C-alpha cells in the first residue's frame, strides 16, 4: 500500500493556525485513507487481505457509506464475509476461551479497524517529524508556538513524541511550548464556562444580559478536552 498517502507536509498543517493542528493532521489522514480504500485500493490484493483481517469500526463504516462508490464497499464486504464464514469466527472463539486476565491481549475483528490502524501508523510518524522540525528549524518553532491550541489528547501525543525523540535541552523547550498551547485556552474556556453558568442566576437575566463569549463555551470546552468539535 502506498505510504505516501499517509504523509503530509507538516508546515502545511501548521500554517493555517486554526484549531488544533494535530486534529487537522489526523482528519486529513483519515480522509485520504477512506477515499483510497474506496477507490484504487479495491483492486489491491494486499489491501484486501488487511481489510479482511482488521475490518472497520462503526465510525469508518459510516464514512465509507457516505462515499459515492458503494460497489467498492460491497466488494470488500463480500470478501470479508466469506473469510469470516470460512474461519468460523476463530478469533472470537479464541478470545472467549482465553482466561479473563489475558483476554485484553487477544483482539478480534470487533476491536480492530483498517482505517484506524493506518491513521495511527501515519500520525505516529508525523508526530516524530513535528518534534524533529522543532529541534532543527527556528521558523517552525515560531510557527508551532503561534498555533491556536492543542487539544488534550494531542497534547499528550505531542509530548510523548518529544520526550522519546528529542535531546533534553530541546525537549524542555518543546514541552513548555506545547503545554502553553493548552494552558491558555484552558484558562479562557474555563472563564467562559463559568460565565455561562453565572448567566443562569436570576440577577443576570434580562433582555440586556451580557453573555460575552460564553454561548458556545460548552462546545469549546469539549473540543479542548476531546478534540471533537460538536459545532461542525
């Protein structure tokens, strides 16, 4: 399978300075993967072997259903269903017959997804690239610090990549820059959520009530905490 579809120029993701750049990176990887397997990959035997083995999660089945080429999905399902029938649910039986304490280490097709695995493969490598560019490129360090925010799940991923791949001196600078991209929005959205709560006090009610920036503070707080924007 072409690895190039899981490679995005890092500067291309960071230049817009809008939202969490790693969320943007992950969405792009996801879109490319779904479009690829619903297109040219349909005829690639190595891809079919992997989709049969890993299957798809509910989220990515939903995305594939919204693609135009339903034949691609039908052909993948036909192949997967035949293989499941031939194996007579071997993976599920193996997990069920494994002792409870060890069961988590025995995944089945209910716990794996071809798209999720490819996104993780691409994202983990691109996060290393982010850390490397931060270490080598002064302009990228400036660009990194100018981002709107890092959601908490991606703050963790960015920090882990930096801790694993950067020399100590650079790592300390990188860590502080990344944390600042979560501290500032955490303070801002925290204040807005508090203001939202206060607006339900009868003393703040009325036609001229000043909601400030608090009306969408719940959605913004969830976006910071999870990386998911329910306003979209």
